[in-house]
C-alpha cells in the first residue's frame, strides 16, 4: 500500500514469476523427414529403388516379398530390410532366398523410421542392387507420418481382414502408390468384394494401382513384379 | 529421449513417438530460456496427418512428469487440408469422404473438380507454434 493525497492505494508488486509467451515454428516431423530425404538421395546416387511395404500383421507382407524376391532375384539385384518387432522368423524365411537381408529391430516396436533405415543402408553394398524391399512393422496405424526415403509405398491388405480395411484406415492409403489386395483366393469364402475395396481405395486417391494377389495360387504376382520394376 | 512407456502398441505408439519428440524439444527450449515452468504448449496438426489428438494428450501427460512441462496444458489447433490438382489446376479445399469409419470426414486426394488424383498442398504439418512459460526474476539473465 502507498499513500497518496491521504488515500491508501493498493499497489501490485511484480510477481516473482513472469509469464512469457514465445512463438515458434518447430516441426516435429522434420527430423525424420530430413533423414528420409538423405536416404533417398543416397539410393538415387546408386540407382537403387526402395519400396516400403505397410500392412497389418497377417496381411501377407513377408510371403509376398519372399515370392517377389524369388521372381526377381535372377533378373536384378534385390535386398530386403525386415522390420519385424520381436523375432527374426520373418528374416530367416527370406534369408533362404540368399539375397542381402538386414533385420531392423525397433526399440519402440511400433514403426520403422528414416534413421533406422539409414543405418540399414550402411550395412549393405548398394552397388550390386536395383531394388530394396522394406518391410515395415505390421501396423496400419503408425507409419504414415514417418517416411523412410523409399520411392514408393505399397499398402497390403487382405480379404481376411474384412470389408472395411480402407474405410477404417483411410490415411494409410493417401501416401501409397500401390495397394495390394492379398489372399483373393479366399474372397468368395470371406464374402468380400474386391470391387468394393478397390472403389474405396480409388475414392481416396484415384491413381493408386490396385493389384489383387494370392501367394497361394500365384495370381497377380507377375503384375505386381512388373509394377515394382516400373517404379 | 526417455525410455518408452509401455503404451498399447496397437494404438498409442505413433502418438507416443510424436509426444516424445515434442517434450524433448520443449524441454530443451525451456532450459535454454531458463524457464521455471512451462504452462502451455500450442501445437498445430494438419488434417492430412493421422495423429489422434486425445492419444497425443495422453502420451504427453504420461511423459511430462518430472520435466519442466509437468502439468502444462497442450493446446492443439487443426490446420485445414488443401489439395492441388496437376490435371485441372484446381487448388483449394479437398473433397471429403463420409464413408470412412474414422469418426470424422476424411480429406481425400480426389480432385473436387475433375475427379482425378490431386496432390496434398497443405495440412501435413505437426509443429510447435508457441510455448508459454514462467521465468523467475533473474537479474543476471536480464543483464545478459
């Protein structure tokens, strides 16, 4: 209180704390984004194309990659990065194909990121390669925000996952160039319409190439291999 | 980075990665600014990203304990999506899809004008826009 002209006037003392409000522009996705650009530049310098496979657990990513490696390895140099979260079983299966393979174990167990892929790129000889398959972790929720440096993204869904996979995970398809609808040999038994799934994909992005496949009958695998070579 | 909490891997991990990057960045900023306590962090998240706000809040809350961000409010603004069409030169708001089972309308990459594939032009960001914090009066700092 202070006294002025005989009247007591309350004074406000500065609080021992001052509040500051500072504007920033700090992207939380930029660090990974920059590493992805660096990975891509390294791959481009060596004329190597990386393709990133996303899809739920059990959609058939590993089997598809194994079949494609089988088809392509006599024609071009291929390698596989496998991001299985917990085991090396997937990696062991592909290892029988006798092509370079790097197992990427993520600590968080959620998705691959550009940093991990960058480290994997340091472990193989890029000179002999033309195509790298990057198998992301079986998770349709996470990886959309974390580009890896690949030239194209493949999203694998399978008819056994039901009719609503595209409607449930629409964001995952926005960044994809190719969508594989796998296990089509079971479509009738599952009462799944490939046309409806395809229409859902094209509602999100009309120019996505949709390829129905079956690793059991071999349907669509030649078309898939050709699409990958055309990237 | 702090060691990850056992979030449910099916749902929260993606938001967890982002929350971890967020807390790490703001903590470093607050230390540099000699902040006593962070009161509020403002984020902008684009409509084209697939970041679930409530899960991000949950992860944010669970990893800020013991940091300068403890009890800080997380304000999240959404930035609108926009697309650019290479076929018909349309630029503007995207076509939304009400068929998605995502609880909200989902922005698509189908050009609202010509129906061909458009490219995302805006709405991909996830960025810290402002940090509100307190600083104890520090004559040394003022002089500097």
